[in-house]
C-alpha cells in the first residue's frame, strides 16, 4: 500500500482541499483502493497513536477530511460503479464524486438526488443525508440507500442494510462518517433524463424584494417535481449577462423539473412571467445542469445554514438586506425550497430532525484572500444572528462548518442523537472517527 508523507512528491496536492481557508499537514495520507487498505491504514493509526480523518471529495467547509499531524484515509481511488438498469440500482465506490456518479447513471436515464456541486464526494454527501436539486421529487440521497459497506474502527468489514445491522443502517441516513469508513454504497434509482428542463433566470438587484416574494409564492404552489432556489449574487462578467448588470447585485432563480421536459417548460412559465433580464432555461442534460453551478476551488470559504417553517416578508427583508452587503464578488446568499418528498414517508426513517421545514437559508461567504475569508465569516455570522428570530432551530450539517456540539444535537433532536450515540458506542466506542460533525459514544 502507498503511504504519502510530507517529504514525498504529491504530498501538497494530496492534502489540498476545496476550501483554501484550510491548510493542515497530516503526518501521513493513505490512498485506499480496497477495504483491506482501509483496515491496514486504521491499524497504522492505532499502532502510531494517530488521529484519523477520512477524505472522499474534500468539500467539508470546516476541513473535516484533513487533520494536523494525524492520518488521512483517502478513499478517492475507490471509483467503481455498476448500474443495473433493469433493477434500477447502482453499486458505487466511496471515491466517486457526485458528477462521476451522475454521468454513469444518466447513461440509462436514471438518477439519485445528487449534490448541487458536482465535485462533492458521494460518500460524505450521502452519509450526511444528501440534499440536492431532485430532493422534492425523490427525497434525500440517503432515502434511496439499499446498503452500505464499511470498515469499522477495529478494522472489521461490515454491511449495513435493513436486514443486516439495521441500527447502523438507520444511523447512516444522515449520521455522517461517525461509524466507520464507507467503502461502497448500493442505491435504488429513479427514472429521470437524460434530458430535463432546467437552468437559471437572472434579475437586477433592485428587483430583489419583488422577485423574492414572487418566488416564495410560486415555489409554495409548485408540484413536487419542481425544485427551485433563489440565489443572491454579484452578476459575473459572463457573455449572457447584460453589461449594465455586471459587478452589481443580482437575483437568480435556479429551476429544475424532475420529469418530462415539455411539462417542465410549461411549469416554468410563471417564473418567466416575472420578466427576468436573463433567461437560460432550456432542455438540457441533467448531468450537465448538475455541474453548471460548480464553484471553483481555491476560495476562502465559510458557510452556514438554518431551517425555516415559513418566510415572512420581514424574514425576506433580512435576507435581502444581507445580500446587499455580500462580502466580495464570489459570495452568495441562497434560499432552498423544501417540502415534497423531503417531508414524505421516508422522513420518519432517518435520524434527521425537522424534515418538515419549508425553507433553508444557506449563506456562502467566499473571499479571494485570507482577509477576505475572515470578512466572509463575519458576514455569515451576522446574518445568522439577524435571521435567528425567523428560524426553527434545525440545521443541515453538510451545509455548515464546525459550529459546536449544540448544532450537531439540533440536527437530530435529543431522542435521535441519543440513539445515534448508542450506535456509535457499538461500532466506534473509542471515538476514532471524530474528525466530523461528531456524535460521541453513549456512556450508559
């Protein structure tokens, strides 16, 4: 097995994450191609007293897939994927990105709810729940999980499914990487694409209040197949952006219809009636749309999130006021519309709390420099304080950094957290896998 240490070529490349704010130097990085490699790496960590982090996509905004002076288990070499189009299932290695996964399943007109950023790792995305553009139609990615293979802290290979280790299987539906190193997943898939109706619409920032209220009403009336998000941003210098909008605040609506493209075009008409300055809605490949909004790596990132049962005019005013003060040209403020399958029957089968929330606010603070990153962080924290009166206390842990144990508990609620802690005690009693949104082993 290959070990990458600080003196080795490729060390800096292997430790570089999406978020430039994270600069950590592990003692050793272990690229793992098989479950046996993972077990060997865990033994090495035990024998040398090293803390363990697990990396797949490296998109954790808090840099939880990296550590200082410890061992990093890098599962990115595990990129196998096998689709059974007749059974509508797929078995995928833990090293796949969401984009790689989508390309494989879309060859058969099949899909799973994938990340809004295609370079996100499939493993961390799924174990954290899996929120994306298809969630209102199909639920979270974890809702379609049939089984998962893991290597435990003790180096044992286990399978979790409804029939085998069912408590562990339940815990993997949003409990994160707390219970072992996932090496492969088997999912059920949904018919979709390859062509869908999707894209962006863009308005000038001075229309923010009007478009925000219009979007809210249209989204609340939307069928489950329709997913929309409103994004406040600085209009980029792209050919499709009118010159008088470039560099100024703009409002975008991202739209996707998870069904027949012609039906999707019809359902999009009420949004188009709001007269966007830019209308990029079209029949497009689903996998192409999934990577069309990717943020480039190398920015100094700080994100957070809150759940909302409703968005009053007053709450929208807070959001728009914050968006008028974006810290730098790459920062964004996003509101995702939930409902549909998110709060459907599968909701009660996961540890995730508040799945009946209607909205999620998700501020993305991005700086071009370290100082810009700190300004972005301060902006996100100010927004969370201002929006707090309108939030319901829930949180999506994949959307945030390390905000403390109280926020981890808020994601699950006390009853589910305690149940997760008992699963943790069974499969990771020493809390080896603590480089994450950590669930501590139950003590009694």
